[in-house]
C-alpha cells in the first residue's frame, strides 16, 4: 500500500526537517532519496568543509602568533584530516535513513520521476500521495566545454586522498574561495580562474578586493577575465585553455555554480515550471500544480540557498501542510564565505547604501588595529556598516576577519530585533570580544 | 587656577570614559592618576591577560587537532609572549595621558586626598572643583598572614619574565582560574589553594565542577579546604603552610579578591561612606556628599565589577552630570572566566531556577557531541539554560566551552531584547556556528 499523505523527494536537511514534524502530526509520510541520505550539507557540503577548515583555522591562528608567543606552526596532514572528516561524513547516510525508519517514516531508495501529479515512480516501485514536496537540492554545474569530464567537483575536493601540488578552481564563487583557502593552507599552489573581473559578485566589491588580497598573501593566484574554452588531460595533469591563456595543474575543479536537481523528475509532464535555477513556487512554496510543493536549494529564489534556509522552509511547510496559513516570510538571511579570513554579510548591501545615500548612512571601520584582532595578530579586520538615517537602526553589514561570522551573527540579531545604535550602546557585552566592539561600529 | 567644574580621580576606563564627554559638553575637567594612566584593564588586567590567552588558545585549539589533521602542537615561548604583551601594555600610560592633554583636559600625576568636599590635594598641589568623581578602582587584596609579603599578585603574573616550574594561586576566584589556565598551558605545575570547597562561588556549581575537571585534565591541582596560615621564603622557593598542609612552589600568587582603592582618599573627613568593598553610592552614583560621585570598580555594588560596566557608568554620568536625569538602570551584565575552556553566564542564575522551578524551566544541553564543538575536537561544551515558563523568554544561561563568550553574548542580546524561544527559532544564523545552535538550547 504505497499510498501516502505526503511524499518528500529528497532526504537532505529540508526533507528530513519536514518529514519528522509531518509524521508527528499524524500524516503517513515517505521520503525518497537516490544518493546519500542526509543530503549535501552533512555529506559533501558545509559540514565536511567546516571540518577541514577547523584544522586550517587552528593552523592560521597559530601561525599568526609564531614569534609572538608560539614557537612553531603546525602543518596540515591532509590524509589524516581526511580520516577525521570521514568520522563525521561516513555515518551520515545510514544514520539519517535509520532515523526515519525507526520513527516509522517510510523510506524509498532510488530515482524519482513523476508519472502524474499523484503518482511517482521510484525505480521499480510506484508511490501515490495526496501531496508531494520536492527537496532534491542542487548538484555542481558543469562547464560544457570540450574536456569538461576531466574536471573534478567540490564533492571530489572534500574527499581528495592527497592534496595535489598544484590545483585550479574554474569559477570564482564562494565555493572556490572557501576551498582555495583550505588548499593553500594545506600547501597547494592554487589558481582561481574567473571569466570576468568580478568574482564573488554577491558580496560588496570593496570587501571582495580585500579578501582577494588576503588569499593572494597565502599564495592564491587569481586569473581573471579568463573564459575557459577547453580542458585536456595529459600525463596525469590537467591543462586549462582559454584565449591567450594556458595553465597546467595536477587537478582542476569546476566551481562555476550549482544546478537545480529539477531536470530529471519529469516535471514538465505534470505542469510544474522549472529551469536551471530551480522550481518556480509561490509564496506558500507551492508549484503551479497545487498539490506539489518545493523547498530548499531546488527552489528558484532570490534569497541565498543555504542549509538554515532549508530548515526554515521545512519548519514553514510543517505548519502549512497541516493547516493552511500565512505566506512564508523570511527573516534576514546572513551569508558567509568561510575561509581564512571569512567574509560575511547581512541585510541592506553596501552598494545599495552608496546608491541611496539620502536614506542610508554608511561607515567603514578598519578594525585591524583594534585590540580584538590585534592581540591575535590578524592581518585584516574590517566592517562596512549600513544604518538607516531616519531610524538610526542598523540595517546592513559586511565584515571581513577571521571571526566575521560571529560579528555578523550579532548583527543579524540586531537587525532582526530592529535595534538602533543607541540601543546597541546601552548593552553590556563580555570584554574583550567582537561583541564589545559593536558600539563603535555604527 | 586649579579650579574645575569636574575633577575625576582615577585615569582608568571609567575616568577616561567620563572625562572626554564632560569636556566636550563644555566643562572644565581634570583627571588625577597616581599609577599608570589607562587603569587596570589595559595595563594589568583584561587586555594583557587576553594577549597571553590568545597564544594559549591557539595552542589548545591546535593541540586538540593533532592526529586529526595537524601534525604537531605549537608550544608557548613565554619570554617572547611577554614581549608581544608589552607591545600592547607599554604604550598605554603615555598614550592615555597624552590623549587627555591633547584634548585640552588637565591631568595631575600623584596621590589624591580630600581636604574638604571641594578641595583635593594631589602631592604638593591643591585642586578645587564643583564636583568630584571617584574612579580609583581596586587593587589586589592581601592575605594578612605572616609572610604575606612573599606573595606575588596578578599584576606580577602578567609580567613574569619566565614561567616558574611550579606555582600556586591562593584564593580560587576568577583571576586564579584564568591565570591557572594560562600557566598550565605554558608548562607550569599549578596549584589553586582555596579556603573552602566552593571556589568561583558566583558561578553555577555544576558548571564550576566541569571547569575544575577540565583544568585538572590540563594538570591544575585544586587544594580545597586549605586555610593558609603562613608563608615562608626559603632557598628561592615559597612555602605555603596551613593546618595539615604544606606546599613548596617557585612562586605563589595571592588571588583572594580585590580591595577598593577607597581607604587613602581621606573620605571619612568629608562624610563619604566606604569600606573594603567600596564606596557607597545611591542610584545616581552619588555619595552621601552630594557633589561627590563614584563609579567603576571602587563602588560598593552587587553587579560585577567589569570594564564594560565602568564604561556604562561613565556614559551614564556623562549625561547625569550635565543635566540631572533618571537613576542608573543596568542592562543584563554577562560575566566570563576566560580560560580554556571559558565559563560564562548571564541573567537568572541556575540556582535560582532550581529553587523557583514553578517559575522557571531549566534545561541542560551537553553540546560536546554537537557538530559545532566536535569538529574542533573540544573536550567539553555544555549549556545550562533558564527559560521563564510563563513568557517562554530566555532569562538566564551558563555556558562552558572554548567559545562560551560568543554564545553568552548572543544570549545577552536575546535576554536584553526579551526574545522568546519561538522568536529565536524564527531567525536564521550562519551555519555551522554557535548561533545556529541557539534554537536547540531552550
């Protein structure tokens, strides 16, 4: 009897985040997964990346203090670091699947394809449901040039058995910046190849320039305005070719964006609109087919595709699919490039503040010589703040430093609660910390 | 013409924090200092301690990952660390004094003593003023036992040219815990001697027990129920004697509390009440003598004596002394024991929550196996949360972890803005960070 109230396609953070509450609410629920249970984040995304970055961070923070109280820099032992990473990633899929099973939620392994709006095929099986929720996420995009098949992906990077001596990332988005920082500290010669002059375009340009400087200081080379035209594999090396450009590396990784896993579900047959950017939904996460919803990274949306956003959407649908209610309303969504240093931002962008200077007050604070950063001998700490002139409320921030995520999390809370600079200054935080600097920022 | 509107006695964070705004408001202002300009925090308190702790933290965080991606542990080079510390402390006094002078604020070097309520002697000079603000801070308390003069203080610790092989702290308060963590990681054998069974009594007992376990794992020995009766210095060693107890160390430090610098100002002669705990003020920081105020660590008060509290009081008086207004109203004041790990707390105490279980819901979360901490291989992370049952608002927290100050700063803001657990869960924070765990805490 493969008949369900709700079938969720995709067993990642979004899918799991919805399955349990719907089950608890009394629905008969199934989840379908064709790859690793648990999805991108814990298997081949944020979590393993952060494990690698933990060692990188300890290395960098020690290195900064060598000659200033520490006698030597620890070095990354990549194969050992991989083993440590595997202690996190190896159990994820089995544990995620087993958790669903033991809760009484049905699981199906295999590729899903719609037969009609109430019927799904999963491999040899057929499932019917009142409602489907698509949460199939994204996969690494390809370059679609001759030799593209020689390019590895971020998934491959996170499982590299050894760190090659020389590598390149093709496509200068946040994945390239994060993995480049890891690889450079682990000892590789690293190139980031980008097709125009403006990598990491969703972040404030001045801040990106600073981050590029910092990565260059760690040996990362930026090859800008390079439109890759072909890839060759010769003598265990990868050759990247572009007009007036050729680079030979041990391995090259395609990091030119991610593609929605919406193209193999037979969506067109059931009237669900989707393209490379994802599935089109209304503000109830509902597709054009009223009994079919989508959430997480597979959705076409302007807000960042992040694990906590998936969690937020799953929490929303866990209400919406039990009793229909209000449209989804997103809070401020901060974003970060986890590297060394980190680059993080939230709220109204620096560029918007410059363009609307009648409305916004903008302030740059070079915090490098502030005690918080100087006592750790950090090379750079800087904040670009946006304050609403009329209300004195903090409405946006971009921060670069080794601890930028901490400051931006504080600022996210400040923005969410509508605090003015006056209210920030009236609070007392632990001293000295990033928070005790907040009063000087706006 | 040594006649002023306001004379501030004490050039520390409180005094400097008040002098500038009063001067800007048009007052004729002077500041008196008999020791180092800048006061305790930047010269012999929070700042140098945090510099030492920066290297300790980098060492500990690297050590945790040796065998898990890092090849070796950096070691503390104490003399080199001292030199790095001095780059922060050496310029403080001159710069602090010069800043006042260049702003046009008069400075007096020397010991202050009241002649009458409008007249102060400073060395050979006499100053008169409409109003005085006492901000003389505290100094390390003494033990008052035979041989007390052989005991060094926290000030001495922060300038130790070399780290002795074996040391003891007499008195188990937060200073002892912080310095013990530093000394242990720097390679010393460390004892903390405490007169009863309950060191660090202002923190939740269960949390202190965990911190003691962590310090013991780093080699710190706790000698409890030891009432020190005499000190001897023999053959370059210090011998601490108590009933049924004798300990010989290279150096011993008295860390049994701090004493208000209120006893040498001739306060009795002008009717200002003060004792060992400080100067008595009303809720306008005004003493019994209406034209004499006090702020900062020298004030007798229940709230913690911390640098940001001094700053808060200076900001309050900078308004109050220009136009009389409302009584001072303190926000939530978080406190921290900066060690490895840190222990931090804010708001309603765990003990109060246990005693008033009709009113408060309390929840312990062992976070050690949560990704945030496990990916850094931290030995312990734990949170004790207090939630108001009626409002669902977070009202108190105690946290132990290497990053406890970050989590407690978030929680301070949550408490200050009166957020409920529901409101916390509706926010999106950068993942994975301490903030993205907040939704699981209450």
